[in-house]
C-alpha cells in the first residue's frame, strides 16, 4: 500500500518526535526539580510569610508550566499533526491509485 520511501519517512518522523518528547519530558522534569527545589529552599531559609509563600508557589508554577508546554505538549501536538497528515495523504493516494474517491 505504501512505497518504501514513504514508509521510511513516516518511521523517521515518528521516531524523531518520540525522541523529542522523551528529551522534553526529561528536561522539563529536571528543570522542574530545580525550580521547585530552589523554591522550597528559599522558603525554608527565608522564613517567608503566608502571602510571600503563596507568591513563591504560584511563581514556581508559572515557571514550570511553560517547561511542560514546550517540552512535552509541543512534541505531542507535532506527532498528532504528523499522524493526521499521514492519514490524509494515504487516503488521497489510495483514491488516485484506485480511481475511487475516498469519503470519510
């Protein structure tokens, strides 16, 4: 159904985004530990009040969420888009090869 080059290209795309996802998850996890660890150390040594602790808590989350968004969610979305594009291209190729229009 697929040509050899198209299959190899799809395997490469899938492997590439899977590696980016793993690398992004590891980076987000490591930097998340640094952010939260430093925040907890700041709170421990500075004896912050309740308002300052709340500000520090939300600041840590505001630093951590973009790490997760760009390190994990972005590769997941790219993998999803690549999969949708792959399915769309395959149905187009099949309809051209068989002469029948594929309707989904």
